[in-house]
């Protein structure tokens, strides 16, 4: 928020508003400008409000920031009702205004590529030349608006009368408001009696507004493996990248989790594992692990209930040196240690993608839980990706016909 420090400015309470404007990009843009936002309650549209407050004696007064958030409210341009305001995002209503940003990216070009871009917001004719004269002492504040809706809301702003008792369900008691459709107000000066006319049209959008693909093959569901680490043991690792692509362009992924994301919750792990369908297959078993975007370590390996891979050694030649008893045909291996032994780090880590690793072996094995009970194969698992725009993407990770290939759908 910016304020003037001119010595003529007084610190008393505002009695009237001399200049009042809400806008998307520029105070002299064509009104109302459109701004798109995903209706996921996370992404926010930033709306700027400028005002100049005057005291009883007509001098400009500086409104303290704490008072600004008490006295400035966003309102529906059509119904004139107050839009809920909170810096807590729990129990999110259909529309919410806040002084805080949740930190999710906003980029109108994503909608432009989908043919749903905001309208142009060129300055109104003649407005730009007078703006500095109109607003020499204007204060500025940014509201962040989020929604769960895929409809639109035309949003204006009102300045509540200081110390007035605002009764729920009754009209707001204000000294100025910008939801006056009958007023011609090209420059934010209003009618001189607290009536102004400016607004922004916030449009809630769904993910269906854009073309979305997953995986690192731009829509080819079978993921491309990348050999990593030591490939010369009886087990080895490959890595695969899964991302989100809007209109063929990658969007950064914030997090991955087996279940839908909840505020403050830790993402939970997911894994798939399977045995070869035929004894003649070279690859006998595989299990997956994953890393969060930008992480160099897997989130959890193995993921319960999986605890061990029991490797069945058929002769002394294939048996590890620590096993001296030729009759001992099964050794339980910790997948976490196997991962460390063959690779030990996420080699293709990226802030844009979720890395799915696949640990594969060429000796027959069995999957066991912590009590060494045999586990059935886990051939597929859903998981969610949270992208930089705040959208949840539910996809399914599964084996693609054999244990050496995986796919997302």
C-alpha cells in the first residue's frame, strides 16, 4: 500500500472521499475491466483501490492501514451487498476478499490461449492526461479475491462511515461507494456527494477452460523412462516425469499427494508394485516411488503396507556374498536401501514436474508387509497434483501392460 507524506495531510478521521477508484491494471482503464481467475478458492484476482480521503475541514487525511481494512469493503456492483472479507481461507464462501495473497500464480495469458482472455483495458479517452492532477495524495491498497464459482461477479468498493454501527442484513452506512451505475465517472472524481462509478468484472473459470495434458510426452500416457544410477545390479532404477500442461505449455506443480489437498495437511504417499505376468519376462518385478517437485529425495520408500521385496535366489552363483547357505533361497530386501544402493538421489528433479521412480529387478521376488506377510500387487493408484495456479489434478498411475512401463491417465 502506498501513501503520501505531504505535510498538509492531517491524521483525523475521513468525512468524505474526494477521489475513489477500483481497477484491474490502471485507474484510467476502460471500465469495467475483466479479470479471469480459476474457481478453485486458491488462485486470487488482485484488485487495486485508490482513494483520497478528506477530513471535516477539507484537508487530506491519511488513513492508517489498520483502519483501511476496517472501512474499505468490496461490494457487488449489482446487488450492493458486501463481499465477505477474511484473511483466513477456511470454510471459503463462494466469493472471498482478503488482504493476503495465498501465493498462487496468476497469468491471464493462460485464458487468452483458451480464447477466454480478459478484455483490453486501454485508458479511457482523456483520462490519462488528468490523472496526476486528480490523485496527488491518493492512497492505494490491493484486495485479493478468490472464488469457488465459475460465474462472474462485478465488484465495486465502498468506504464505510467511521464509527458507524453496521447492522447485519441492513444497508451499509457509507461515505462513498463506486457502485452507482447512473453516475458518469471517467476520472474517479464522482458526483461530489460520495457517488462514484468504477468496478472490475471478476470471472471464475474452470479447468475445462483450457486444454490440459499430463506426462512428459505432451499427452502420451505412457511415461518415458530415464535410466539413472547403477544399472548393473540385479535391480535398477528409472525416473519418469509427470507434469501439467495447459495448451502444450508446462505449468509448475507445487505438490503431489495420494489424496486431495487440504490446508495445512502433509501430502501423503502413493506407490504401485507388480510382479511379472510371465516367468519368461526379463523384468520380474517393479515398485514405484515419487519425489515432490524440486526435491532430491523420494517422499517415502517403501510406502506402507509394502515393507520388503523377498528375492528368490535359485542358485549359489546368483546369491549375494553375505548368504553362505546355499539352501537359503529367499532374502528380504528393504526397497529404501535398494534405492540408495543403486541411485540414492532424484537425478531429474525439477520444480515443474513430479518425478515418478521405478525400482525394477530381474530376479523373482515377492512383496511383503512389515510382518512378512505376502502382499497382493498394487497395480494402480490415484494421486493428485497441485499446480501453481491452485488447481487440483486427479490422475491415475498404473502399469502399462508390463512391469517396466508405467502410464498416467
